């Protein structure tokens, strides 16, 4: 089954399947009810230090991907929990970043081999 990614601010759709927030911080200006999140797995998000270092700077994108993948490799239990929750169903990894092309959900989706 498919694993999609989308901004949490986008409207929920039936094709989303299980909706998993993969940010460490709750998105600004969004109530839990409006977010329609089934699961919040903040443990798979980049570490606070990596998030601050990256600062959503596209010039750091290549290095960010490398560092985040390394964090994911060291955090096998959180990745295994994510994979267990996804199972064989459709799922959507939700993130709050404004940049649609340089965000950790893209890296996570590729890491899971579900892009």
C-alpha cells in the first residue's frame, strides 16, 4: 500500500488512510480536532539540534538528508513503530513545514522505501 506525505494544514481525504504526524512539535494554529491526526509519532522527527541546524535552508538540504537518515538508522525502535502502525494499509505522513520540496517527511518516506 502507499505512504503519502502532505502538509497537516491540507484537508483530510479518504485516500489518506492512517494519518500520522511526524513532527516533534505540534503545528501552530491548528486544533487537534481540525488536524484529524490518528497518531503522533514525534520520535521519528529530526532531533531538535538537527532541526535547528537545518532551519529549512535549501542550501543545507543534501547534508540534512544524510544526517537525518543517520538519526533514523540509530532510532530503529521509532522507525519500527512507524512501520508497524502503517502495516499494509495506506498512510499519510503529516508535517507542518511550508517548503514542500525540502522537508523531513520526504526523507522519511524515502527511508521507508515507500515513495
